[in-house]
């Protein structure tokens, strides 16, 4: 299949133009384009620029507030809430995370709750941005009901990702970012797009039977990773990023959509921990002890999570990113 290679700046311009020409404010378009380009740059295709197609669909459906300027509510020394006012999540995160980091650096621990945001992006750009400030971070968000609890066979949970980043002096941070479902839903959608089968332990069909057909999987229910353990973690994400912060559970978010198929609207929680405050007089010693753990992982031939992404990032910075001509043309046609 023919490929088109673009520099990261060109890809950002393409993404920005698609969003802005479909009515999204310049402030929101820039924040969203950065996140989608980062996904493409790091070879995270399920959260790369093909998601622009869904963004434009969401914009055209009129559910989203395309001009929303997030509102920051400084609740307490350790809590900041941001009302995204029914815009996309990246701008709300960008603005709220600055306050979050300041608070964590003063209090040792602080939380950012984002409410009323349309959210579908990967979480690693967020926890990585916080780790770049020397602060560890944990982020969670529900989605739309599409995952059955372990032992059940009907969609209830979202794919509910959990991401964590730990700052490492002079190195990329330690980062993992994973759906609590077997796989992100976007991966199943990409299999459907390309006409390929999926592993039969990712999802069940509408009759509760294992399936390798992406279409039947999307109509049925996805499964949690690690059986009942992933199921419990997924429930935790619903609680901490839903009722705790006064926002929707995945079933409520799905109901809010009214069947139109827009991006999910709900909340997100991000918790930040400053190792310098926790460690008191010995921050350097403690960070060094963390390095011992990472050496123990790679020392036995295992890889650190996100290493694949960091390698891809390096390649993309040097050589640009390639898009299939089909996707490039489809995105270009979206610029109105
Ligand atoms: P994966 O299962 O592909 O990867 C999960 C994590 O494990 C990554 O950090 C990955 O690092 C790491 N990893 C993978 N293989 C190994 C290995 N062999 N050794 C060590 N670490 C490894 O991701 P998911 O499919 O679970 O999730 C994909 C994305 O989807 C996430 O970014 C998530 O935020 C996003 N998502 C977003 C949602 C939303 O609504 N906002 C909903 C659900 C998911 P690496 O990348 O380097 O391979």
C-alpha cells in the first residue's frame, strides 16, 4: 500500500486544519492535534491521527462545545477541578496540569479532576508531561460501556485505562498506560477497518460466545485483562473517575450519547506525587533506588513499558511519520 511520509510539524498542521476547519476553536484544535500527533509519532496507531475521523464526526453531531474554554476551580491545597464545559479533554488537561504540578510540589500529593470532557485519547501524554516536571503521576478515566465484568457477559465497564509515570533523571520516565480491557477498543476498530480477524480471547459476541470477528466483538462485549483482577481495577476506575469527582459512570456516559456515536463524555482523575516532598532529605537516594529496580527489570532481558514507544519516537523525529495514502487522502478530504 502506498505510504506518505510527513514531518511532525506537517502532521500537526494537517491535524489542526482538519479540526479547525470543522469548527473546533484554535485553542482546542492545537491541544488535540498535539495529542494525536504524539500517538502517531510513538506508533500508537489506535490513538493516532485516524482518530480525527471520529473527532470530526463528534463535531458534526453537535454534542460537543467546540468553543469551550475550560474553567479552573482551585478547590483546596491538594485538589484542582477543571470543568471542560463539554469540550475535548486535552485542553482541560493542559491547563489543569500546571496547577496540579504546583500543588504536588507544595503538598507532596495532589489531584486533578476533569469534569464534562469528551475523552478518547491515550493517557501516556498526560502522565509523561507531569513526569517531565519531576513528579510521578497516575491517571484514570472511564469510557462508554463495552466491557463485561469477569463472570458476566453484558457490556458494563468502559475500557477504562490506567496510566502511571515515574520521573527518571536523565532518562525517559518509566511509563505504562493500559486499558483494563484486553485491548483498547480502537484496536478492534482498526481490525474491522482492515478486514482482519482478532484474537478470540479479546471479546464475546452478543450471545456470549468467544469471537474472532471484530464486527461481532464490537456488537457484543469486550473482556477485561487478567479476568477478575482486571475487572476489579476497571470498577476502581469507574469509582475514582466517576462518582468520586461527581461525573458519569461508563453506562451513564453511553446513555448521554443517546446512540449517536459521538466520542465518550465523562470525567478523568489524575493524581500527582512529588518524590522530593515524600523523600524529605534524601530525594536523590530514593530516585537512585528506583533506578535499581529498573536495572533489575532490564538486567534479566525484560523491557520497560513504553520503550517501544520511545524507540518509535526517536525514529519519527529523525525520519518523520508515514501514513497510508488512503488515510492521508481521507484526512485531507475532511478539511472543509
Ligand atoms: P498495550 O496492551 O499495547 O500496552 C500496555 C502497556 O504495556 C504499554 O505501556 C506498553 O508499552 C506496555 N507493554 C506492552 N508490551 C510490553 C512488554 N512486552 N513488556 C513491557 N511492557 C509492555 O495497551 P492497551 O491496548 O491496553 O492500551 C492502549 C492505549 O489505549 C493506552 O494508551 C490507553 O490510554 C488508551 N485508551 C484510552 C481510552 C480512553 O478512553 N481515553 C480507553 C482505553 C484505552 P509500549 O507502548 O512501549 O508497548
